[in-house]
C-alpha cells in the first residue's frame, strides 16, 4: 500500500522524458499488482476450512495446513456440509494408531490436529464430546458481556439456553464459544 506511492515520489521527475516516466510508472504498477496478488493468495491459503474437536476443545484448521499435505479440501465435505467443516478428531487408542500419529508428527512434521486420517463426522460422534461441554452460566459469570450475545443468539435461533450445548474454540486470533443443537449442528457462537 505504501510502496507504490513512495516509489512514485522517489522516481517521479517532471524533467524526465514522457516515455521514461511511463516505463517507471509501469514497473511500479507491476510491482504493486504482484504484491496485491501475493497478498490475496496468502489470505486465501490462511482461510479456515475446518473446525476440529481435538482433545477438549475445538480448534481451527486453515487451508494451507491441509493443502501442504496434498489433501483435497473438497474431501472435507465427506465429514460435514458446514463451512468451515465441523469435524471430530478420533484419537487413536491402539498402540499401532498412536505410533502412527507420533511418527507422522516426528518424521513429516504434521501436527496431530492436521492428520486427516483421524477425522470423522462431528454429528456422528457428537455424543462423545457432550461430557466436555462448558458451563455457559460460569462463562457468563466470568464475562457478563456474553449474556447479551447469548440472548441475541437465542432470539434469532428460537432455542432456549438449556436446549444448546456449548464448547470452547481455541482459535489463532480470538477464542470463542460455539453453540450447538442436540444434533451436533452449529447454531452460533459467542465471542468472550
């Protein structure tokens, strides 16, 4: 954003021939366009493509974290039609499964959260995470601003507070509380 005008200010000289000025400005324009395209591509790669229940919380997964493994992002639709896809991470219980998870982390540097062979449908496994839901009343007591957000969510979704299940989401830039119906479908979120 600053580079183009700054270069123009440095390079521009009214005494230069018209052709030379056009060439200089064309080069600056090309640099600006390249920077814009690179920025758009970077933002696109960082978009959230999955929200995965991992350990005790939800966590976000960006496109680059899966596409760097050559994982086709369209396959996330197999687990969830939501966008970003809602996924359950099925922790391996066998020694062989645990070894596979650790080996992939140690040899390939792939975080357990990003190991897609352990991804499952959240709605099919929602009962497994129910014991790990958070106490929304305790969260509201700790952060009273959540009360008005929750009231807006309940009014727009026609649910009662007790109808929903609440889970924490640990995200890169802002943690949230996700609200689900009993079928495991996300109804909304709160931002503490």
